[in-house]
C-alpha cells in the first residue's frame, strides 16, 4: 500500500512537469510566447499526440480546491 502513494505522487509530478514543458515550448498557441518558434517547430513532431489534451487541460476553468485534490 505504501507503493501506491508513491506511484500516485509520481504520476501527478510527471503530469505537472509535462504541462510546464508544453507551456514553455508551445505557449504561443495560448498567447504565451516564451521561446523562438524555431525550437518549437523542431519539437512539434514529438508532441503532436499530446497537444489536444494539453490545450484542454490548460484552458479548463480552475478553482483553488483543484490544487488540493
């Protein structure tokens, strides 16, 4: 049972890091130009399957209690 908590924490940490990576590299899709588009275009083939779920997750309305869960 102790491993289950570690697994859930690892999955949550991976999701937050993936969201941060996508925001830094492809933030211009949401209006956050951070790095030049040249590097984003070089990474684009690797993240195409994740873009639609990332956009949905970033544009979803959030509440303060979402971070606590």
